[in-house]
């Protein structure tokens, strides 16, 4: 029995040791807090950025694609550069959670300070001061009104609206409808995702026979995706017909 325990103990620690290795390379930037280096899917730890199909309101109360903007600003700032990601753990989706440096710069810090992500205080307070700086400067999403990414993913009528601007009366309705409005949030985000009777998330490209028939409504559990990789990363599979 004692010998079995001696064998089992090292095995328990193998995943942690393996995941602790740094990952270096030029990534594909999926969203404001998700990248891929080689076959490694990486979630930027300590921050939460808006999903690519999330909408915000600007200073005039007009909707804009803040999720796409967050991703594109990250691409503009750090694409085609070598990243070094220090892995801390693996999340429930199988993504590596890491702190990443780009040319010696903490990229999570840059995202939060420029208003393209929030400090994910539920898991870390590393970027709280950077969030305050962005809020005071009305940078990025803070210029208008928005829903925190973690609230947006489970949004309901009690969701808190953040931002520096006084939101219009219909702000809540606009922001809650952003995921599945009848119009895609961006010309680059036209893949439809829905939930079938078995509870599976299915994605449909324009060539799908069901594409035109799917109504994009929150009550139906639908959402827009910007790429096949993004849809699959969210746990969806392609329609079989």
C-alpha cells in the first residue's frame, strides 16, 4: 500500500509541472483575452475582455462593436510579435491560463489600462489599479456604457451597466440584446450559433441549409460567432446538415 502511494503522489503532480512551462511564439489572436500559440489555446489570466459579439454604447448612446474593437486593438498593438506566456493553470475548457509578456510588456496590463478589458477581480487583483486608471481616463469601453464581460455572459434584467456616460433609458435593452440581435455585430461575425433540443451548441455558416431559418433571439439561446475556431472554442460543433 505504501509503495502504491509513493507511485501515485508523483503522478498527481505531473499535470501541474507540465502546465508550468512557458510557451513562446507568435500567436493567433482570437479575442481580447484569448490567443493560440501552435496547438496551445491560451486564456489571458487576471483580465476579462468583451466577447467578439458583445456591443457597448458610445458617448452618444449609439451601439458599437466593443468586443471586435478590443480584439482588433490587441492585434494592432501586439500581432506578429513574439509572446512569452507563463502558464498558471488549465481552465474547464481545456485552455491554458497564463500571464503573457510581449517584448517585455505585460499585455494584460496594457489591455486593462487602455480600457479594452477589466480586471477579473473574482480571480485576481493584479490589475485593479490599471482599471481605475482606464476608468478615470474614459479609455476604451469606459468612454460610454457597457456590461462587464462576466455579467454579459449570464446577462439578465438585473445586469449592472458600467461606464462613464449616463446611459440612455433603453441602454439595458440594447446591451442585453447584443449577443443575438437580428443584425450581426460585425461583417466579420456572421456565423450563427444555436442550441438544439439535446442541449448541444451548434454553429451554422452561411452555406448551412438552416442558416436563414435561425432567428437570432436571446430567448432561443442564439449568438453570433466571428470564426469557426471561436465557435468551437465555445463548445459548439458544426451542423451536420
